[in-house]
C-alpha cells in the first residue's frame, strides 16, 4: 500500500487546500448539468412560448398544426426551429456559466471553513487532524478531524476522502486515538461532496 496516514502540520496546509478543491469539484460537471436541466426548464419554456407567440402574431397563413403547438405557419417552421435552437443553446450556456461561477464561490467558502476547522482542531487538546497521503506523489487523499470538548467523553469525527477505503482507514485511526484519550462515544459526520449548485 502506497498510502500513509500522518498527523497534520501547518506546513501541509497548501496540500490540504488542493485536496479540498479536488474533493469539492470532482462531481462539478455532473451537478451543474443536472442543475441546468432541472432549473432551466421554466425559463426555457418561457422562451418557447415567446417564440411561438411571436410567430403566431406575425403571420396570417396557417397550414401546419400539431396537438401541442397549433397554427404554426409552414413558412415559419424553419425559422421557429432556428430560433428554438439558438434560444436553447444560449440559455444552456449562460445558465451553466452562471451556475459554475456560483459553485466556485461556494467551493471557496467551504475550503475556508474546512481550513478553519482544521486550524481550530489542531490547536485544541484531545483533538487531532490526520491526513492520508500518497507516498509517491505526496498528494493528500483524505482528511479526518477528531473534535472533543475538553474533559468530555464524547467526540465527533469529520471526514472527507477520495474513496471509501481511504475514509475507513482515516476513521479507524481517529477512533483509535479517541480510545487512547478516554473518549467513549464517537459520532461521525461527512463533509458534503460538493455544494448544491442552486441556491
């Protein structure tokens, strides 16, 4: 196994920030495309209604009818399809760009919060922070924090990892440390894999 678990030191903060960015953006494209499809339906349909209304009021000869769109002029069908395509592509690209910007802002906020949690846990007694690193590349693969209020017999583990095996190894290390500190009850919390891309 080329992965090892180390205690966190402040010198490793840049590697942890890089891990956090990778962790929170690994599903970015999937989340944003789903958000565009889900949230963009309403605006897309408004545009379609506007395009149909424009075509309907602008022409007098009606020769083509469908069950869901009535009285579309034959001469305007190609125009309708072009307008619909341009509207759909423009809306999709603009919506994706806007959501991507919002997602990036949320990721930066989560990275700042995680860095604050790590710094706070690193300074307190009976708490600790561990990193799992790839020994070949020194890339951080996971982070776990054990928080415990002074003198309490209860602790909380927060974990973020790039895979379930990495997460399991980090949680086991934190539980082992908790037992050595006399902590009897340990609860676990996962950091979310990414912000909800719409707000």
